[in-house]
């Protein structure tokens, strides 16, 4: 349906404290219903996260607290198992912990989304053993101090070089290169101008030779530009999706699935029409 447009990954935060939708899906049934609704709205993938990765800094204060493995699994597994039982959609687990990745893969997850890019070597082992796709995201430092590392001379070049190093590290750890997707990490150890430069010049990351995932949905740079709170950042989020689509990102990670699918359907139709080189018979 979406042709060459990015696939849509719906964000299903099973956390009490995510920056944009924390606490909405605290009980399993509400979370499963929300996942089901995102799939019905056209999401190809769902990203289930049971630990907030809200960074520290001026926007979110101290940032998200560390969550023990047992708590992450208690939030995650019932929802993952219920969705797995009824859907063939790609179910991703957003975790930095190898033990969580391993348990989620055993429970039917298809993909591991690691914002810490293999900081836990156990996660690399779990992914290598499973042979599953892995998203590796660019960041610097830890959640608590990444805002202090948002210093770049040439942000796009440095993010590209650091992602190249991540890719090499993953392959050295036994993960099949063909299973790796890369992500510039919008909002992670980046200022507003870094985020904007990465979206504007995303195509320069394509030289890494791996598909790109972009997660800009409702992020704080949109609030900084517009003054809108997280729940009112859909229009700004769609502008970021347009740049991801223009630069041929493979996946966009979004909170508002129905609006994003509609946006990309029209974007892609215009794009394809332009490429076919012919005016439709209805306008001749
Ligand atoms: N952003 C967030 C979480 N996971 N994963 C990838 N690959 N790329 C991202 O940009 C990304 C991510 C942060 O957003 P959200 O899940 O809405 O918030 P929180 O981490 O507070 O739950």
C-alpha cells in the first residue's frame, strides 16, 4: 500500500513514565487494544518498550530511572504474548538489556531495538544466537549524562562515523550485517540543531549501507520549535516523517500511526506519480 515509503512502526510504551504517553497502557488489556488498533491503522511493526529511555537534561530533569529486568519483563511479556497469539506483524522489543531481549525473543518477538547499541554484550549474544534483525541507535554517554555529550563539529559526519563503528562492533560480536538497521538517534545526545541537521541530511547516512530507522515522533526539538506539548506535536512529527521519507528511511517510529499512514500514502502517491513521468489520463 505504501509502495517505496518507509514502513510505520507504532510505539507501544508499557511504561508509567514515558515522555509523551507514559501511564496510558499500564494494564495489559489496554496495551493489547492499543497495539491492535495501531496494526488496524496500518502499522507494519510494533515497538514494545517497558523501560523509558527519556534522557536527562533541561527538558526531562533527571531522566528515566533504571528498571530491573524482572519489572521490565513483567510489563512486557503479557502484552507481547497476547499480540503474538493473534498477529503476524513484526513485534519489536525496545530494550537495552540482553536478558530482556532473550526472554522476549523466546516469547515470539521478531526484532530487538537497542537504543544503547550493544552496551550490554549479552544483548549482542542474544541477537546473534536468534539471528533476528536488530536496530542499533546512535547515542553518546548514558541516559543520565548524554546531554553533556551533545557537542559535535560536523554532526552528520560524526554520527555516521560512530554508527560505522557500532556496525563493526555488532558484526564482530557475531550479528549478521544483513540483519542490522541503523538509527541516527534523534533526541539522544543531540541539540535541536543537531536533530534538524540529521533529518535534513539523512541521505549521508545511507553510505553505511544499511536500512535506516528514524524516531522523531513528538520529540522535544518539535516542542522547542513550536511551543507545543508532546500530545500536540503531530503536525511537527509529520514534517519529520516527510524528511525521513524523502531520504528513503526504511522505518519511521511513531506514536500516531493512523495519521502517519495517511500522510505517507499521499506522499508516496505523489512521489510515484512524479517518477512515472506521465500525467494521469484524467488531466490530459
Ligand atoms: N526513541 C525513543 C525510544 N526508543 N528507539 C529507536 N530505535 N529510535 C528512537 O528514536 C527511539 C527509540 C524515545 O521515545 P519514546 O519511546 O516515546 O519515549 P520513552 O523512551 O520515554 O518511552
